[in-house]
């Protein structure tokens, strides 16, 4: 499997640590953001191949951030694959994750296989 530049967006430090460990073997570089505002800044300043985006975060949640990326950022950044990650029932947030702008969705508990399959499908 190729190695990618990955952005993990999650307000909970332990979730970011866990995801970094799971992604280590498929990542060229891993960037982190604690909320959507930080994620947008990281995307503007770095070459990122794929984003793993928590849905519930302070300041700017995953839905708002994904809509911003899709509608306000220029190509190719507006087309970056964004995988929604959540511990909650996704139906509480949207009927169809793709209509919210997400490429795919992963629910907790995470596994390397789930994440790897989602990344391979998105890229």
C-alpha cells in the first residue's frame, strides 16, 4: 500500500493518538488538528491526501468544516477525500454522509482494517 499525507481532525487527544498508531504504516506524514478551524489552516499550508474528520468538535464541527472545504476551498483541496469518524449513530447527524460532503464514514470502534479499506476506497 502507498503512503499518504493524512490529516486527523479530532478534539480528543487520545482519539488522535489512537488513529496515529493505526495509520503509522500507511502514512508518509500525519498532521493533527483539534477542530475545524485548525483543520482548514493545516489544509491551506500543507499537501494532504486524505482527511479523517470527527463530526462533533468545538469551534467548528466536522459537518461545518467539510462544507467549508467543499464549497470555499479551491481545487484540488475542495476535492480531497474526507472520511467521517464518529462514535455516535451517524443517522443523528445526516441521512446520507455523502450528501454532507464526506467520502465515507467510519464508526468506532476503529480497526486498522476499517481504516485501511476506507482510505483505499477513497484514494
